[in-house]
């Protein structure tokens, strides 16, 4: 497996931001995002303030900026969409570098890019400074329904297992001379995805059986078996240092 | 003799799709025994195991654990008494940390606080994994995960430990370490396995299940050296392994 310590999104550290209680960070992220989304996209300077806040938090967390930047690739599809908008939107046109672009489209693209980027950076910062299990404990403390937290817990636990299974299936496919180079190969990939789905489903059943075998009766007793809760005292109860403002 | 820990009588079972897996199985395991359950693929071994703690309900016949019949009302107590370690530790370990996972079973039994903490530590200590309590299971090696899976069941202080293919996918060192752990446990063991040398090493007694019935039950040495029996039920010793050259009861 050769998996390193911690999750791929997590950057190990002991900064103020790392030590801040997870529920505070989650709540801050949520408030920050609501404020950003509610901000009119024409208030250009305000976005500068948001960015400055984020940069300050990242600096305080001592996570290398490049670490965050590399993980921003998830935003690429949105960037592509945003870049297309000025071309496809209708309405009054302006000339930029010899291209005729829609004014509304430009503004919409800016809004999407600015808000999207702020959201992605803020979320990545949360992920980089919070261990997945602390995040779950934080959600629990925020009174997120138990079932949802459990589902997230299972997701985190089995993400690596399923990814590894997917990788093994790909390796096995490629060992038999297959590689998905063109659209014509997609049916094979789709069938693999189907097989992976069934395998995961069956694994879910086996996990359930194993849980039943250890006396699981349908209710996870809070406090004792909640992911992250048993251990909350020794490792995660950091001094509740005050985090500045409403950002994550 | 006293009440057997495991008392299976005339157990028959057919899956909902009509496929019948067990045709009247009789099996008695007494306290402190280590028994290997052998048999080819599809013999019904896993089906039998799932009856032992009431995951599957007997179509005919009965299963009792230390005198307690495996029925709906008793299922919680039966699952405490029968600890099953499944073949794939990834199926068994689902919590974000080893500690939480080992705590899962005893917490379901109602343990809390200090008592729970102590139970977890003892179980991890028995398999030599105390130092890994705070690690996520998916960052452990396969052998370590198998050991933690054993600990998750030991934490429930079962009367019988049922292991499904305990040596599968283990490297020889992990395999030996697990054998040492199992030998050191003061608990009755039923081990489902294809690994005949492992059965010979650990279990003085073997039961052979084939096509849903018990076809042999006796000393492991006698079973493994009965060539007619072995070949009739698709059991084969690995190349170079001959119990005769090792001599009879070595396991203790």
C-alpha cells in the first residue's frame, strides 16, 4: 500500500490553525463561504479582503502555499466553464485583445472564478490543517445527525481501500494490453466501474456482517464508538485558542 | 464431559435461492480445544461459520454455544460468546483508529469509560499492537491489520474464537507471529483454513467438511495422513510437506 501518514490532503503541523478545535473551523468555513457567496460580484475590493484573510490564515498555519496550489486542480473544470462564459453569453459586447466578449459573461466568469477559488482555497486549508477523524468529531459536536457523520466516517475509512481496488483493477486491465485511449474504450472502463460498484456493495455487506458479529444492534452508541469521540480527550482537545475571525 | 462450548447438531441450511449448503452437520468443540475446520472451496465452511453466531438461522437442526441455543432472543449473548475473525481485515476494521475499532465490540456490550479503555488495552496487548492504538487501520501492514482484527474480537472476551483463513495473504514471518499469538491465547479456537501445515501446527484436532457434511473428525495427524480421505475431498498437502516426517502430535 505504501500509504504515508495522514491523508493526502492533510499537512502535518502544530500551528495555531492546526490546534484550533475542528468544530470551530468547520463553522468558520461555512460562515465564510456563505458571506463570500452572498457578496455581490461587483464589489471588487471586498474580494481582496477575503483573499487577504485566507492568505493570513494559511500563513499562520505554516502550510506551504505550493501545497495548497497543487491541490487546486480540482477547480479546473470550473475554470474551463468560467473561461467559456464570456464567449457564450449574450448582451453588450466589449473588445478584449481583439476578441469580442460579452460584458455579462465576463462579469459572471469573474464571479464564478473569484468565489470558486476562495471556496476551494478555504476548504483545502481546512483539510490541510484538520485530521479526518478530528473533522468527524467536530461535525459530531456541531450536532450534525449521527448517521451522516457515520457515513462520512465510512467514506474516509474505505476511500483508500476502494481506490486501491480500482488501481489493482486498472493494473490488471492494462496487464492484458488494455489502455483507455479513446472514447471507444469507455465501455470497458464503464464495466470496470460497474464491477467496482458491486464489489464495494458486497464489501459493505461483509462489513455489516462483521459489525453484527460484534454485537452491533443498529444503533451506534455515542461516546464509545463514534469515530474520533473515544479518543477526543487525549489528542484532540487542544487548548481552545482563539482563531481570528470567521474563516477557516 | 462438560457442556461443549460449541454444539452443532444436524444443522442443515439452504440459501434463499434454493442452493443447499449444509446437509446435517454435527460438530462438538470442548473448552480449550483448538480445532481446524478443513474442506475444499464450496464445502460450506463459511456457511457453517455464519450459523455459529446467528447471522444465518438454521434451516434444520440446532446450534448451541455453552448450552445457550442460538436463537433470535439470545443472539446478542451468542455474539459475545462467539468471536469471528473474518478473512479480509478490511471488512472487519472500519473505524478511523485501531483503538475505536477494538472498542466497537465491547461498547456494543455496554462497556464504557475506564472498563472499556482497559478492555481495549488488554486485547491489543495480547496481539502485540498496543503501540498502534491511535493509528488508522488502513495505514497498517496486512499482518498488523489481521492481528488488530483478532484483537477486535478478543476484546469481547469470547468463549470461542472462530478464524476464517487466518493465514491467508500473510508473509511467513507474520504467519508465524500470528501462530504464536494464537497459541498463547487461553481460548477455544475453531480455525477455518486451507493451510494444512498451519492446521497441523496449531490444531491437534481437525474436522473435514465436504459437500455440506462432516466426513472426518479426528487427530489432525491422522486426517492429513489418510491419503484416501484427502484425495476424495480435494485436500492436498503442499509440495514438500509431509506430516509423517514431522511426526504426530506436535501442536500443543
